[in-house]
C-alpha cells in the first residue's frame, strides 16, 4: 500500500517537473483560465504516460519545493470538469494529504492521473485552447501537438520504482495513529481496522438533535495511505461503520422559522475490498423539503419588504430582527420550492446582510454555501 505522504516526498526529491510529474502552488477551477490550464496539464500527462500513473502535487513552491499547503478540496469537482471537457478522459483522483508541519486547515493536494488507452484531447473550446487540441509533456512543459502524434512509454520503470519506494510500513502506520489520537484529543478520536490492513482514524464534535446524532469538525484519516477527509465546523454529518465500509452522510439544515430540519445532501462511502484496495465514492442524496406555496409567497414578500426597511435605515422591531436572521435560509427554501428569483434576491442582499452585523452575514454565507453545494452536485 502506497503511503501518499512518502510518495509526494519521493516525487519532489526525484526531480523537478518532468513528463510524469508536475507541481503547482495552487489550482483555481473557479475561473476559466484556471480550469483550462489544469485540463491542459492533465491531458498532457495522460498522453505522455500511457502505461504508468502521473502526478500533480498542489501546495508546493516552484523554486525551492517548499511544502506550504492549500485548503481542502472536493475531488469530485476535478473529475466532473474532466468528463465535461476531455474526450477519452482519464481517471483522476484528488487526495488531501496532511503533513505534520502544516496547520490543521492546510494539506497538500495529490492529483493522480491513471493510465488510459488512446489519446486524450479537448472536447470543446475553453479559454484560449480550442476543441480537438491534443497536449503532450515536453520536459516540464505541457505543449500542444498537431502532427507526428505517437504515444511512447518512457517512464514506467521510473514511476514503478518511486511507487515501490513509497510503500507503507508498521512504524509509519503506528506513528500516524498515535499522532492522530494526540492531536485530536478534544474531539473524541477513535480508530477502526478494516480487512486486517486498513486503519481509519476519525474524530468529531458530537451534536444530538432529538434522537439523531450528528458530528461537526470531523477529521477522517486513512492512516495507511495518509489520505485525509475533512468536514468543517459548519458541516453536520452522520457516520456509520461496519466491517466493510465507512459511510459519511452530510446534511444541510433547511428548517423553517427557527425549526431544525436536517436534509440529506451527499453520501461519501469509503469501501474496503478483500484484495487490499479501497474505493471512495460520492452520491448526491438531496431532495428539497416542500412547503405550502401560499405561506412561502407571504414569507417571500415579507423578506423583500424587510430588506427594503434595512436598506432605508429604518429601525426594526425584535421580531423583525429575528425575521431578518431567518431570511437567508427562507430565501433558499423559496428557491428550492420553485421561486426562481429568490436566489438572485438573496445575492443582491449581500451588502445589506453584511452591514447589519456579523451574525446575520454568517447566516447569509451559510445559505450561499448550501446553494453552491446543491447546485454543484
């Protein structure tokens, strides 16, 4: 089993960027330029390495290989982007790898591009790259190629040697478990061994709502591979464990008028196999709660009137202040129930919420976060 932290160290120690390895300080797929550049590199690495894995390490300084880390990242975003823009897309996995010297909220991103038969090319135009373009690695640079396209295998022995040199051992596993139990002692850390080989550590802050138990500030670490999953203090998840799998279900609170109503958003399943392998898969579970349309119309119009009052600097009653705090989530509920303008009204009100105080603005940001999660999935 490959220890991903060791793999990153060995990649950085082996050489500078080359035909099977690239490094980035950060990636940005929120903008077209960032998406296009990432697609170009993945396309080039896939084409240049038909018989071996290739890698992109994210969170590393270019000049001196200093490991500075990046924020946690949802790996499904990359695979969705690749499937949308590349023809013959490779299988790509993004993993969040912790390093002891980094703060708790920083990790190193490891992008693994698995070999695939045939050429990978751009499916459609993006930024300054045209649909149909084919990229290859020329040393440390991803370059377009339009003639004499020939796929060669030149890296298999080197990559195999690096991966073999990154195998896990008992000492690394035990150190990883002890470090986790020590560093997460305030959040009830636990561990579980799967299939007599995989060790999973996890911790979280427990929260009971009626008969249900939720967790926030959840850390999950596959110690054998040094792969980490993280759910922040803003997330609320349930955890189910059996002999074959570790299941995390993320919830969003779409309660109406100060009442908690937890709705399933997404399931993340870590499944362990008998052949010393594991899979991490995600599945969208979200179904919007439905409310009475007449009541929603009344609340929607009341929200608009309330925002206008705040904009005009009118004094609010205590009840109106409560309604203002509730308005971001009620706008979102209205949107999920067919009020197509509700989300644009929520976005327009950003400056109003921000000016009214930190608590109200945090509730606005929470609603935007829920919307983005649902919309993305």
